[in-house]
């Protein structure tokens, strides 16, 4: 399947990522609830990419697995990386002024969540939401 990659370097880019994810989720025929969950997770992860990763990209694509269709999004940055993944994935923990639900909350909203990070190398988060 073809994918679309958007830059994430401003608040406006975060909005554009949300809009793209919404339209791709509709095209993948996700339910309204699953669309909302995916858009919410994508918004949090795009914002993290911008705020903590210094900007990066979001690659969005429709994927299939057998009879299932879904949406996969890869958020990538070349920022400082996450020093303590366990701490960063803890509900309520924040390195900024947020609610501390970005990573852990996003993980709960999607069907697949993969975090690859290394201090000094950046972060790559891949999420997927599948049709029911």
C-alpha cells in the first residue's frame, strides 16, 4: 500500500497529521470509535515528536493482514531519545507540563505499539489500529 509522510515541525503540522490520520482511517473503514482512538493517539504522538523530539515525520498507510485492514503510523525523530522508557511509559509521568498520558495513553488506544529509542539517536514509534 502507498504511504504518505508528513513533516512534524510545528503545531500546524500536528493538526495536519491528525487530519491525514482521520481521512486514512475513514478510507480503511475503521469504526468511528476506532477512528477517534487512532486520531487521539496520533495527535499525542505527533505532539511528542514535535515537543520532545525536536520535530520529525509521521508516515501513515493503510495495511492489510489477511482479511483485516488497518492503519499503521510511524513517528520518527532524531531528537535526544528517551533515557528511561519504563518511566516514560508510566501513567502520570511527564517530562513537560502535560498530563503524562501521551505514551501510555497512546499505547492503550491502539492495537499495536512499538517503541524504539536510544539516547542521542532519536525515537521511532510505530502504532497500528485494525478494523474489527
